[in-house]
């Protein structure tokens, strides 16, 4: 498998695990020092911080639907970056919509022990963007 396909596989696994609510699989796809940059919020730093937020949402019964349209992938040695258009929809049990956000993302992956893991993620999701 080539590196670009490895990154695509990581993204596909992430989306499927998110759909299933499989937090442990999602956590296995990121580095321990992962950083999430989210528009209008403080950075989310570290795998444990992400895990805490995900388990809180799971306790509330939040389900997530995610769709990612990859625009570009580049790889240099053990680093890869992806520009994508991301759509995220969060709902409570019974279908009550919590959030419906869309926007551009830039994700940086690092190859560790032969696996591509998310290391940095910057997203510009809002409730008013369209694919660009």
C-alpha cells in the first residue's frame, strides 16, 4: 500500500468508527500529542483531552454523522497533509439536531511504526459554508 492510500484508509477508518461511536478506534488513529485547532475555540491538545470530550458526548447520547471529501493529499517522508471539505452533523437520541457544520480542514499526519496517525488538525467548520 502506498502512503497516500494509507492516509485515505486512516480517514475512512476514523469516519466509520465515529459513525459507530467506537471511541477507542478513533483514539488509536491519532498521536498522543495530537492538536485540534477549532475556529472560535481554544485548541484541544492531547489524546486524553479529545477522549474526555468524546466520552462526555457519548454519555449524552450524541451521535455523529461525518462526511469528508478529500481535495488534496501530499506526502513527504513520514509526514502527510490533507486538505478536505468536512461535514459534521451531531444529533441527540430521537433525532434532535445539535449541530450541522461544514467547512475546510487541513490535517497533518505522521507515520509511526508503519501507521499514518493524525498529529494536527485545523478546521474552519461553520454552519454556513459550502464546498469550495
